[in-house]
C-alpha cells in the first residue's frame, strides 16, 4: 500500500524594521530538499487599502536574499531597505512602482515541488522607509535609518510632511541590527528635504517634575556645504523642530561651509521649540 504525504507547509513570517528592513520566513520543509518563495508587495493608502499595482517576484540570492538551513527549518531572509550600496528600497528594481515611504503589505507564499504538499501564504504590514506612516503624511522615527530616510536621497514620497521621533536613537550602539553593528563608523548625511515641515520628538517621561525627552546620541556628520542634522532651510521653505535632543554630536563643516547642530544654514524660516544640543 502506497503512503503519500498530504500535509501543508506552515511557515512563520517576521519583520525586522530597525537600521535595516528585513523580512524573514521560517518553514519546516516537510522532508523536501528545497522550498520556493513567491513574494507580493502592495502599497497601502492611509486607510490601509491596497492602491496602485502590486509587484511580484521570487526570492533570489541574486538580489542579496539568503536561504539558510537552521535545523529543523529553512530560514529565508529578504532585505527590503538598507543603507548599503544598491540596497536602498528605491534602488531595488523589484520594488518598482511602490512609493518609498508608504506602508506596504508583504505576502510570501511558500511552496515545494511535491504537488501533495500544499503551499501556504503569510502576510505582514510594515513601512518601506520608516517605523510606520500615520495619517498618510507623518513618518514614525525609531532608528537611525528612519531618520536618514527623511533625506531626499531615499526618494521619500512628497506626501511625507511631518516626522515624529518615538525613542532614543544611538549611532554608537553595538546592539544587533542597529547602526554601528551594521554600518560601523558610517557618517550620517545631513537631511535635505524641502517637503518636510515638522520634526517633533514625542517620546518623553517625567522624573522629579522634569519632562525628559528621548535623545539622538553620537550623531556624526561628514563635512559638506551645509552640515547639521539638517543641511539647510532654503528661501521660501519653513521647518519646525520641537523637543529634539542631540547629545555628543560630531558635525564637521568643509572649507568655507556652514555647520550647526540642528541645521547647517538657514535662508528660509526655522522655528525651534524646546530643542537642546549638548555634550
């Protein structure tokens, strides 16, 4: 009597949205020698509904993805956004048509060659550049990558007008998946973004009657024409900074250039409320 395996694959999916954005899929192969991964990415509007045309592709090590055997499972890892060369969300061709900075729905379907073993899909929702996007226009900032992605080099959507910081950001922390462990002494690039009108620190606690806000530690900016957390405020533009804290920042200006803690140069309108820059 022939006995056939008619089970189904049971993958789990998780997102790592820190100083890089990765999606990991863990799956018992049910005795199979290999698994296949089909990925669907859809852009979401401010109401969480799919918009535009989703993109679909196969997980491939040619794109920097990895598939590792960690008994008794295969673990497949895809990098959606990283500050490494060629790995930013906007630089990866497989995400063409998805607006950087928008929330995305990622569905991974895991299958194998045995037709008697059913394929199974798992879905997660995250943001391509930030921790989250609220109300369609407010970026949530929790890590250095999120802060760096406010710069126009990330191709961030012009719809992102505001940003809120929700935790401490430490550029020298050697914690796993954070800036220093991933990028070493990589310098921060001063933010240039004419569409952004507000960066506000909303994470605080009260101690001894004093309100304490979260801090950006050890920000290191390489010299440029205008160096600071922000490069410059151009004439006709306005930026409001509220309760931003910089501690131990190392900001270098080039020859005959401007350098500041919060902003390198101001030709437009800058409103600073409750901010501190200290050693």
